[in-house]
C-alpha cells in the first residue's frame, strides 16, 4: 500500500524505515513535523508484519508524509535502501523509527551543507533518551558514562575528508548512528547497493565510504535524540557481543579505496597497522560483554578473531595500554565546554 505521494520536490527527504513500532514511529514523525525548517518530505518504508503502522499512517493528513508498505518484512537493509532510493530531495536525512529530531535539526544541517558544497555529510552530537523520552546517561563497555554520542569537536566547522577519514580508521567513529547525520543525496548514489557483509555496521560502512570522497560538516549542537533501551538492538550488542570481524571488514574495504591510498601514500604502512589496531581495540571492548555474561566462548572467539584478523604482534602488545587509557579517560574525562543544547 502506498498513498499521499506529493507532486513537488522538497529540499530535504527524511527517510524512516520502520518495523512493528507504531508508537515510536508516531513520536519520530511528530519530531519531523515540529521542525523550524519546513521544506521537507517524510518517506516511510514499512517492514511491519501487521497493519498497525498502516492504520497510523492513514491518520496523518500532512501531504509531506509518504507511506510505503513493503508487504511484509524484506529485512532492514533492503527497506533502508528502498527508502533512500525514494528520496527526491537535495539532502537525505535518515531517521531511525525510535529516534527523535530536535526542532532545529534540519535548519542547522541544511545551513551548513548549503554553505559548504564540498561536504557530503552534516553531523552533530546526539543525546540519549529512554522509552519515555527522558534524558539518560548509560554506561558503555562497563566503565564509560555517555553524556553525548558523537561529540567531535568544540565549535561548528568544515572537516577535511583526510582528517575525518583518518579518525574513522585509527581513532574513533566520528558519526555512525544514521539519525545523527544528513547526507548530500548525490553522494549516496555510488554507495548502492548497501553492503550486506557490513552487517550491524552498515551505517559505519556508509559513513566511511562517503569520507573517501567528501568533506564533513559538524554542528556543535545536540540536534537528535538516540533512544537507548535495554531491549534495543544496540544495547543487546553491547550486552551479548558483536560479530567483531565486521570492524575489520569495513576497515579493509576503506583501505582498498584508491582515494584512501592516495591520501595516505606517504605513511601507508603505519596507517594500515594503526587501522587494524583500532579494529582490535573495538574487538577487545566487545570481550567485555563476555566478562559480564561469564561467557568463556565469547571471550575466546574475540581473542581468536583479533589474532586472525590483525597480523601485527605489536598491536596485540599495545592492547593492554589501550584498556588502561579507556579506564583513565572514563574516570578523568577531558573538561571541555559542552555542545549547545536546544
């Protein structure tokens, strides 16, 4: 079923793939309709296995909302790709069906992208909320308390692709959760089809692939809310462990890119070694899920993956230092001015 198809193009397409969560979807759509920037469309692709979401969509009268049923569950990757391909705007804003936009999200992201045509992505910090939209501060990997996700720097600004790509590969993931980013639609075309092999890190793979050819624009204001609930997919991954080989897959895919090889040709061997070390750090953090669960198998599989995927023995020896650093910065975080709050 599809209805409410507009005849005019909007500057921004907000894409919301959804699955059996009409209550959350309603709040997500309401956060779109509350934007200070009005030139947008909302595209919903529905994987639901019942008709509750279709019934909800039928109650919306705003002509900017376009609902498309997938006539069953075609999987999250296929539904997301379908949603992105339906976008007609100059900019595409992915929004997970349980996340929320702050009122000025589109306004500030569009402003940054319009002023910087070399930017393929706009990104901003996210706060974290619970089932009832209350602000929360969960701990990731046992010891790190999260006030914001993806706080990249102090102050707005354009970030050169070489700088942010190196950060993705060797230091941290500057942005991953799709709700916290906006894409220049033309930049997405070479990315299709979305990678199935990237598994749960498909959003990371997308950002890293775009970083090979585009600059990023950072807005130092909290523009979205990420819903973090105990039964949610992300919380489950942190609690039960991830397929850590995916981190190595995504990194190697980026390292194979000719633009990446050109950017870092003067220090290529070091970049490869440091990139694999960062993957091993992410994998080691996954082992904490095994400690919490008392799962010897999960811990063992994590160690085996590190030894199989990372050929640098020196990287293995650096891992205890990394753990100490993570504990240290969790106890003594950097005292930086916080991002702007809406």
